[in-house]
C-alpha cells in the first residue's frame, strides 16, 4: 500500500522524468528517439535513503537521477 509520502515521491519522480524528456525535446532530439520517461519514486534507490531515513543531501541526490537509452542513432 502506498503511503501519502510514497505517492508524493512517485509524482515528483514522474515530473522529473517528464521534465528531462521535455528538455531533450527542446534541444532538438526527435520524439521518436525517446522510448519513455518514467519516474520510479523510491522503488529503485541506489542507497538506503528511503522513507524519511536520515541521509545527507548528497546521498539523497544520488537517487535523483535520469537514465537515457538512445535509439535510432544514425551516424
């Protein structure tokens, strides 16, 4: 069951992913080269900083990331 905190993080993560996608589009990347823009909230953390665990800002920043898979790359 998702808590209010988890729902907030999921929404924030989705917004971050879509904002990243929009930035790429604004820089001229063709939309058919972007497969997805998915936010994972706290479901795929790189460290122990989940649900109000005390961590440094740097540790929390590790989990705020975007991955890109480039498709249809013509040389």
